[in-house]
């Protein structure tokens, strides 16, 4: 049974900060697009495990169609004997030409932030400790109870979540945070009665981490359910949610944390005015926990809408774990992101749990290098 509040999340999740980033994305598109057209090739391109389909090729039908409309309109206007009709046809040609130029710029900008190669097989068909059974976290938006993901160490629960017309799903992770077995919850989802019962059966929830400025909607309900738990926020979140009793902010790897760092380590990924994120690493299970920094959408059949799949393909995001292209285009301090990613790549993780999309259960390190190649340089890995 899906918690009825999930509908509210879908309606509520269009946060003003996301629209505030669009001017940055447009500026980034101009800067990256012109750089690519001028022949600049980012150094991280050398780190991609294999070439990805060129965004220029993906966009080519659109660019060529607009250019053909422009050429046809100009030819028709020239052949017309004059008058208002010729001007109207010529105006259509100018508009088509402008759109063709914008499309070329967008494709070039996406190419400049290095879309990683597709990885449709990044998630295993079954969990290793449940061979032969269908993967319980597939498709990624299926509502689940708490699933034992790594025996005795890591548990995951999912819920559906619609966003901007597509199905994103959302994931929560529960890990053991110290030797006594106390629990840490990362990116909480709606606490259904069944999930609450399962978590209570595992042990005491001590810590709740809201890893970025978006994944905070259910911190309150989890604190109500576990009054002894303490909530820790990504930088900037306490200002955004002053109604919640935050116990601390995870500003950098140097923070003092109440859990055992030999169990759960963290790095704060910066470099974007909005998408600051606390990445966690669960050492005993070698599991990296990310939230919105990497998404893995656009796989069929989960992304049933051909239109959404096409949109993701144009954005260089379909069927691959990747940083969202809007985030890549609007980074204001890529060197800060690079420092965080280098720290993250130093952890010997074997799998990555993300909030939205298929899990990364094969070639986890190579997949993350591909996904963050836009900020990396040869020698970083
Ligand atoms: Fe998210």
C-alpha cells in the first residue's frame, strides 16, 4: 500500500530553487556550446571508458530539419513576386534559422560536458544473496517495503515519485552506523507503517541524513517516529527548513560526526550554487550512497514514455548513470566538485545506490569515472 502522502510530494516537489537555476543553465549552455564549437575539448574526455554517442549526431535531425525549413522559406520568399506573403515566408525562415542555431548550440554544450556512454546493464538481474529471484528494486519506481540489500548491513526502500512529467521514483537507504548496530537513514522517503515496523525490528535509528536541499521532505515524519534520532543536513538546508530540529550540518569531510567513521564516511560535493550534496560511503559493505548527483533514467521499459526517453536522449542522459545535464551546465566552481569527486573515488566502493533510476551494481568505479568525467582530469584517477 503506497502512502497517500506520496501524491502530495509529486505536487509539492516543484521547488523554487530549481527554477532559479535556469538562468545559470542558459549561461552555461552558451559558454559550453561556444567552447565546443571553438574546438575546446575537456581533458576529462580522455577518461571516458568508451565514446558515447555524439549529441551532435542525436540532434542532427532537428538541426537539419530546421535548416531545411529556413532554406525552403528563403527560396520561396525569393521566388515570390513580392508583397506581404514574401515577407511572412522570409520571417518563417529567419525564425527557423535562429532555432537551428540554438539547437546547434545546445547540442554542442551537451557534448562539452561529456555525456557518459550508455550502460543499460548496470544493474544486476538479481541480488547476489537472492539468486534467481527478480531484482526487488527493479523497476526503480516500484513501491517496496524495506529490502535487505546487503545482508545485515544495508537496506533500501523505494517509492514512486513523479517529477516534471516523468517517473523518477525515490530511494531511501538504511545502514548500520557503528559497531553496536545503530542505524543511519540516508535520504528518507515516506515512512509507511510496514517500513517503520521493519526498521524498528532492525534496531535503533540514531541518525537521519538529508543529503541535499531537495531530499528533506520526510525528515520530520521519521523524527516523529524515532524521537531519539538526530537529523543532519546538507549545507544550506537548515535555512530552508528551519522548522526541523537539525543536530548538525555536514559541511565537509572534516566535520565531527556522531557515528563511527570507520563505518560511514562522508564527502560534501560542492561547486554548484544549489546542488550541494553529502555523499556517504558505507565501509563494511563497500557501498557509495549518492542522491541527485547521479541519475540513471531513460531505460525501457521503465521509462515507458517514448517522448520522455527521447528528451533524455537529447539531453545526453538516457540509459546511463550520469550527473544531470542541467547540473553539469550550471556548475559555478567545477574545481570544488572535482575535489569532492576525487575524494569519493578514493573509496573502494563496489556498488552505488542512487535516489533516482537503476542501481549501479557492475563496474561501479569505471561508471563513476565516466559519470564525473566532465570535472576530472587525467591523473585524477
Ligand atoms: Fe532527487
